[in-house]
C-alpha cells in the first residue's frame, strides 16, 4: 500500500507546471518542484533560500491577512534576470499553525508567441484584402472608362471626316482625339496594375530607359536641383514592359523632385548586382561582380523624407500626401506591383529630414 504522503510527493514532483510552496506570511520559499527548477533556472538549494518576491514582479502580500493578490497575466524573473510571461494561481492553507501558500505557474511563452503570430497574419490578410478590393475597383473603373474613350475616339474620326468634307479646319478635333488616346493609355496602365490585362513583355535594355528619363529630366528640372546620373558600363537586358518601366522611373524621379524644397539633389544610379542586399559593382567597374545576374536601380534624393507611418503606406494604391489634383497615389503602388511581378525586389529607405532612397532590383535575362 502506497503512503498518501508519497502519492502527493510524486504528484508534486511530476507536475508539468512549476509549483512553488512558500511561507504564507513571509513569502519565504519552502519547496519547489523540478518543473519550477527548470523554469526559473535556480538549483534547488538556491531556490529554497529565496523569497517569492524575488521571482514575482507583481504579486503582493497583504501581511495582515496573509492573502496574496495575483494579476491575471504577469511575468516572473528567472535566475538570468529575464522576464518570462506566466499565468499564476496562488492558494493558501494552514498546516499545524503555519500559514502556507502554493503557487502554480503556467508558462505562457509559446501561447503569446502564437498569439502575436496570429495577429501579424490577420494584419497581413487585412492588407491583402484591401489591396485586392482597391485593385478590383480600379480595374472596374478603368475598364468602363476605356470603353467610353473608345466612343470618343471613334466619334472624333467621324466628326473629322464630316468637317473635312465641309472644308472646315479639323485641328481641335484632332486634339480631342489625341487627349482621348492619352487617357486610354492611362487606363491601360490602371488595368495592367489591376491584373486585368497582361503587360506587354519584351526584352529591353534598362540603360536606354534610364538614359531617356535622365535627359528628359535634365531638360525640364529647375536649375536649383542638382541631378547626378551614374550608369555602369555594359547592357542591362531585362524582361518586362518598357513603357511601364519608363513610367515607374519617371514617377520615382518626380516623387524625388516633389520631396525637395527649393533646392537639393537627385541621384539616379544603375549598376549590376545580384539583389538589393548583395554587393553591387560600382559605376566605375567595367565588369559585373562575380555572378551578378541583375540590375539595381536607385533614385535617391536629399528631400524631406518620410516618417515610418507614411513609409508603411506609400505602396497602397491611392495613398498620397499631396494636395488634391497633385498626386494620384498610384505611382509607388504601380512601381511596387510592376517590380514584384517581374520577379524583382523593391525597397524604400527614408526617414524625416534624411531624404529617401528607392531601390529596385530586376533580374537580367541571359
Ligand atoms: N522621394 C520621396 N520623398 C518623400 N516622400 C515620398 C517620396 N516618394 C513618395 N513619397 C510619399 O509617398 C506618397 C505616395 O507616392 P506615389 O505613390 O508616387 O503617389 P503620389 O506621388 O501621387 O502622391 C507621396 O504622396 C509621398 O507622401
Ligand atoms: Mg508619385
């Protein structure tokens, strides 16, 4: 027959939850089970010399009643001084005139980790759903809009013919038609952003686009803005939609210009690299770094920069901090979508007052 003492001793020793027995009035620790020894990291003998308050942060003793107040979720300090999240219950009992306390601890680390992970996933899901909804909205509007523009373009043709027959000048009609065509090409871009249309994928040299934009910007940008362009030698053959890539780069440069106050600097660089984090060849180097299979394009400015809150949102469609009519909030979201769809990487580094660097990595073909 097992003695009852032995049964309880075994239960105490075998408990997966740490258990601490203590003097209910002073908090002096009287016994700890192996799970407690492992959890707090003390040797048994060390633990027996401790007071409960050396493990607990928030549990408090009411000396007049011997009652312990226990918060629902708290943290305990282990031997190394680390705070461990726990769920605690304390019971008290009297044993031959001595007031005793028993504290049972539940280690909450894994549970908290899972909860944090779940929250993060929920955030990501909300973001994806929002992007999807916006994309669908943009796509739907663009589609209907494109149809209306087709009617305008065709009607222009008709009117033009009728005017020509009547020997009336047709220049204004041509202008309307050109405007409608430009508007149609804008809707094309919206559609390709909303995945309703496939981009026109061809192989092209990114160098040509950077050079084209650079010369355009050089001619149009104010004299107070210094423009630096660094392009490494050799071709940068990438696959994608050159029109879309031109828009991407143009938007980055215009964003940089908007971020500058009266004066400032914009630097555009295109180098061979293996990714945004891999080492890049400097523009002076004529060879690619060993094995580099991609192009890294950077547009940097020393303008106002962005706060973390703004930076977190700039790739959302329609997010803009610019005055109505000045910004569409589609530039960076399209850039992000175009680059990631092409298997590239996209990164923004920015902080208020320290300017902004937008970096794009695109894999090169062949
Ligand atoms: N180079 C930059 N410096 C500071 N802020 C920037 C920069 N580029 C983008 N932003 C911020 O990101 C927002 C979104 O940019 P974008 O998608 O191009 O839309 P838009 O230019 O129409 O506002 C801008 O309104 C601005 O707040
Ligand atoms: Mg923009």
